[in-house]
C-alpha cells in the first residue's frame, strides 16, 4: 500500500448541481476517512483547490476511489505517488492550563 497526493482543481464558477452535491461528497469523504483510505482532505481558502492524501495499491485504484465521489466529474485531477507525507498528530499535543 502506498500513499498518493491528489490535487483537485475546482471550477471557477459553482453551478447549482455542484453545490447540491457537496453534502453527498462530505458523506463519502467521511466514510473514506473512517475506513482509513483517505488520510487527509483540505480545501484552499479561496475554494479553488482541494488536496487529499489517499492510501492505495496503484494510481488506478486511487482513480477508482475518486470516480466514486460525487464532485469528481466537475474537477481537474492530478495524482502523485508520495515517497513520504509527514503529519503532526494534534491529539498527541498536550496543553498546560497554567
């Protein structure tokens, strides 16, 4: 299993159809995250780009996962195989109340 970075370029103008599919997209994203297939999912502040990291056996498997997402037909997609992806585990941080 390897990790892939997916870059999704969103359309400049969002149609009603696109906006209506956002809740369905969120449901699928949450399912993929719960399964551990999708390890991160981020949206640019200007809502022009989504970044995701996905675990898969091949670029083709990642494409299949993406094809099951409701918004895929509206976005441009780039898939990059990663050598590594470091993430800070926020739950491990401890804050002092003093």
